[in-house]
C-alpha cells in the first residue's frame, strides 16, 4: 500500500514538473527593443530578493515583545508576495534574454551549436530551479523551510553576461 502511495506522489510530481516546463517554454516572450535594455539588466536589481526571506529578520521580530504568531504569519505572507514579484520579474527577464540570444543566433553568419546547447541547458536548469523555489516558497509560507534563490540569480547573471558579450556596447539595435 505504501508503494502505491509513493508511486502516485512521484507520478503527480513528475506531471507537475512536465506541465511547469511546458508552460515555461510555451509562454510568450517579448523581445528587447534596444541595447539600453541590456544595460538595465543588472544583477543588483535582484539582490534584495536574496535577503527578503532571510531567517534573521524573522528571528529579530520574534525577539520583540508583543509579536503574536498571527503577526509573524502575516509577515511571512507579505514577504512571500514581494518575493513572488521579484521571481516574476526574474523569470520574464531571463526569458527575454534567451529570446534575444536566439535571435542573435539566427541572425549570425556563423552557426553556434555550442551556444544553442548551452542555452537549452540553461533554460531547463532555470525552469527546474524556478519550480524548486516555488515549492520552497510554499513551505516557507508555513514556517517549515527556507528559500534559496542564489543559484537562479547566478544563472540569470551568467546568461545576461553571455548576451552582453555578443552585443557590442555601442550597438543600439539588438533585435
């Protein structure tokens, strides 16, 4: 009986992962209009999210007199909403960078199968990382776990830097 339950849970998790990946790759992507957009994509934009769900803030609040469990829960929920907004922006920016890279590969005079395979691998890694962060966020909301988004932000920055190396600084038109 336990095996059937475990197999069912594993099957449902696999279906959710596949649906998430399909939605991630099928969603519409807005291409950047000019080179200024690339300059706006700074990793500093996402640094606050690295600390937004920090346990230190919650420990500090719990040490304060008068903090009720309801207040702590409300604090976690508010932080989760802010974090989800950062995640949404990070996901959108990542998709736009990937779309710009694809356009550059198509318009390139030379085939870049190495860049194409790295891009696909990075997209898969990012999509899986986003799903893991979403699962962690659900547990964080109930005070059970922490959320680590460091790997996603680093992957975003790596892909951003790859795009930056392919587009000259003086270029105004990216796509």
